[in-house]
């Protein structure tokens, strides 16, 4: 994970035939994971994710769900 223009940015390797969904959560102790953006189809390569809605320097957790 890195920061681009002060916002969190992630990069993941994706594969064709799978659907990917970025999810966010403000605490690991409570609350549900929330979809962030739209799911997308994988490709042979990397995909960049960014969180333009993140308030810096707030803590936020991310995961990518693969289906």
C-alpha cells in the first residue's frame, strides 16, 4: 500500500476469469466490511485501487474479495 496525492492506493495482481471487489472497514474490532467502488473482472496483470473518500490521517483497513 502507498499514498498517491495523500490518499491510500493499493495494487493487486489479477487473473482472467475472476471478479475482484475492494472492501473497506474503519475498525478490525467492529463493523461490517463495505464494498468500495464497483467489482471488476480480472486481467493478466495488475490493477490499481485508490480510496478518494479516505480522510487522512484516519485509520482504514482494506481487503480485496476474489470470486
